[in-house]
């Protein structure tokens, strides 16, 4: 059984686009070329990769999902081999796809990428801003090779490297009487409306801080956006608990928030690097991981 890399690349594009015509446009080739590549793989493997829906595109079969995962891994290995074989100097070059938890990206990723690019200008970083569940999917499917995220419910199929801990804090409106205190107790926060960061796994973490004290926050608003939490609190719509601390207390709406330590004993969120166990990181991925560690060591 011999499957060439080009049909696999066409198959991956079709699976990601969900349409043969969109895949053809993306790759700047004809649609029949995409169709022929898929038929070639299906005949070679003796299985059906897609279910075709007239006027609605295509959908992967259960077998197709498994083949897609393996195809992505194979293409990545081929890319690694190409880079190693074609290198004419010790300078590193190639493409690296990383996933980053939404809020971590907005806080740190620009400086991580900027300083990395200064050292390794020939390594192109492709970024996927995702929530925790989507990050696990991206790594296991081969869409991303590394992820910078929190240690929230990381599955055993991932390898984890601890980077830094971030303690939770109380986020308050500037005119709240609690803002005059040195610190805040969780039982004081449940007396006010609460604005919850409502992302998968993240929401469970914040609610668990209260649950361990047998407390239930009075959730008035839910949002998946970090800055929306801050603007709601700054406008006096409630209080919240977060872990990442922007350099400015001013929010997008021009109002200000106040950050106070939490007096209760609470578990921090750990920022970690993770990758899929089945896929050994390439050298450029290992170098990027080392750069991330160095970056956080310098910014402590």
C-alpha cells in the first residue's frame, strides 16, 4: 500500500473546509483534482472517507476522522524531514502551529512571538486562539503541535510542562466598599452580583473556589470574554474572580477596576505547555517551548 503525500494534503484540506470547492480554492487547484485524490486514498485503503451531501458539502465518516488524525501526523513528520534534509546551515527554519488559551494569548503571546522571531526569523508561527476543550481537540487531531494553556482537566493523552502559577484575585468596581479593604473573603463576594468567566473548564474552576467553602456565587452575568468581565465589573454590574492581571486598571469602556487578594486559601491556576503524547515534538517545537519557559522566568 503506497499513498503519496499530495493526495493526503488534498484530503486534509477537504476535511478542514467541509467542501471540495472550498478546498480547491484554498489550494489553488481544480475541484476534480481534490475529488481524484480522495478517490485514490479511498480505493487504496478500501474505506469511505466522506459522506457527500448534495449542495451541503461533505462530512467525515468515523473511519475518515481516524484517517485524518493519522494523515496530519504523517504530513507533519514529512515537513520535519523536509526541513532537516534541505537545511544548508545550522539556522532553524520551518512552520510551527501552536494553540493558545484565549486569555493567555491576549496577555503574553505578542511578546513571546516577538522575542522568538528576533532569535529565529525563519520559523513561522501559526496561532490558534482557542478555549480549553478546543485546544485538546487541536492537539489530538494534529492541527496544533504545542499549546500554551492552563492545567485545567488536561487529559492523560497529553504531556504537560509547568510554566508558572497565577493566583486568583477579586475583581471589584472602584466604588465598591470592598475596594477599600486590604483583601477580600469569598463569603463577601457572594453577597454581590457575580460576573462569571464562562468558558469550558474555566467556569468549573472559578465555581470550585466557592464550592470548597460551601458557597454559591450569585451569578448575574456570564461571558466568554475576559475584557467583558472587566468592563461589566468596572460599570458596577457585579464582582468577579480572575487570575490574569493586565497592566492597566482601565477597561475598554474607560472605567476602572480594583484588584484585591483573596484572604481564603484558594488553588492557583498553572500556566502550562502541553503536547499530544503520540507525537514527539520536533526540534523547532522544543526550541519554542524553551523560549516560553525563558520568557516567563524573565518576566517574574
